[in-house]
């Protein structure tokens, strides 16, 4: 009996260390990747319906991964919670809100893509940036409403002088919350995403062979990533509620299922955004500009000085030519002056 208990404790320790490493990688990759998407879609790209979707998704995923830091610290202390009740509720509310917002945005993106392909005329007339922004606001409001019960029942629970951030509710209430999260956060969005991308795949059959293969790979990757990342999390939530005898296994393997759920927020920028040609074009332009400014500052200054010198010399030559023409023919001087002004304005605009 003692040997089995020690084996479970050793396994729990190793899995916790692995989960902490995964959490840290997710925090780094997720925050940097989604911050890059926020920068490009928010400040570099023209406002379109797609850029609104991607910006909204990146904000939700960014906050979702950023607040994972509290879970890392708690997990490193064997699930103890040193931050107090307010942060316990806030962390739960923010995490669940951004989970729902991210999933609802993925669902909206799937429906939007499906309608854009199947109902082309309607999409051209009714698909506007303003409507996309209104839908995004609605997504956040619905996500906040859906997350309120989780923050309400979340509290700091004491056990022999040790405090944990957990739920204080009856088993029936906990079961109801898990069913609600499973339906609203997995079943309904997953069915909508699958149906939408199957419809897109049917329409993609008319494409060229190479483009059709690429579309199939992207569609399969999106569906597979959503399914694999979120299903284990919901399964373990039900096991924890329905079968107390397996609670030790849930406690041991639970952090891995949570890390899989958070991993979806790292994959979203790759699956949905970085495959967009316009996004990659703007990203390359931004990166090239930063590198040129940081690494070639002296060279650029030298080139700018040389360019200004050559510009002034050209203006001087034009002025001398204008003076000569003025002596010969006033009409010719007027036309040369207009030409000089045009050339000067073009040089300064560059």
C-alpha cells in the first residue's frame, strides 16, 4: 500500500514538472505569437472582416495564455494558492471568459468562411466591418455571462492550514456547470466548425489539385487541433465530478489536460493567421523595417545624406537650367518651373 502511494506521488511530481515546463512554453509562445498578431492586425493591416476576427481571437488567446502564470506558480507549490480570494476569482473569470471568447470567435470565423464561399452575393453586400465588430462585442458579452457562475462559486478553500483555489458548491451544481461548459464550450462549437469546414471542403473540390490538397490539410488541422486540445479537458472534468475514486488520477493528469487546452491558443495564430498571405506580407514588411532601423542605422543615415545631397544637386541643376531658359524664352521658363516643382515634390514624398 505504501509502495503504491509513493509511486503515485512520484508520478504526480514528474507530471507536475512536465506540466510546468509545458505551461512556461505555452506562455512564451502564446503571448509572443498572439501579441504579434495583435500588432499586425491592429496597426498594420487594413480593417477588414477577417482582420477583425483575427484581432479578436488574438486578444482572447493572449489574455488566456498570459493569466496562465498564476496556474504555474500554484502548480509549482502543489496546487497551493498564495494570492488570496480576489485573485482566485479574477483568474477564474478572466480565464473562462477568454476561453469562451476564443471558442466563440473560432465558431464565428468558421461560419463566416462558409457563408463567404456558399453565399457569395450575400457576403459581398452584407459582410461589413461594422457588423463584424458588433458580433465581436456580442461574443465578449455572451462569454462574460457564461463565465459569471464559475467566478461566483470559485473561492479559496482551506485544508489543514493550506489554501487552495477551488469550487465551493454541491456536486449537483458542479455537474451542471460542467455540462454547461461542455455543451457551450465544446459540443456546439465543434459541430458548427465541423459542418462549416465540411461545406468549405465540398466547395474546395472545384479548385485546382494543389490548392485543393492545401485546403484539405488546413481544414483537417483546424478540426483536429480543436478536438484534441479540448476533449481531454472536458472528459477529465466529468471524471472528477462523477467518480471520486479516480480523483487521484485526475489530480495527477489534470494539469496535462489543462495544458492541452491552453495549447490551442498557441496553435490558433498558426492555423488561422500565419497562413494568411496578406498577414505574412505585412509581417515581413514590419520585420524588415525593424531590422533595417536596428542593424543598418548608420548605413541608412549615410545613404539618406547622400540621397539628400544628390537631390539638392539635381534641384540646383534644374534651377540653373531654368535661369538659362528664362533668358531665351519666358514661356519655356514657365514650363520648366512647373516641371521642377513636380520633381521636387516626388523626391520629398519618397
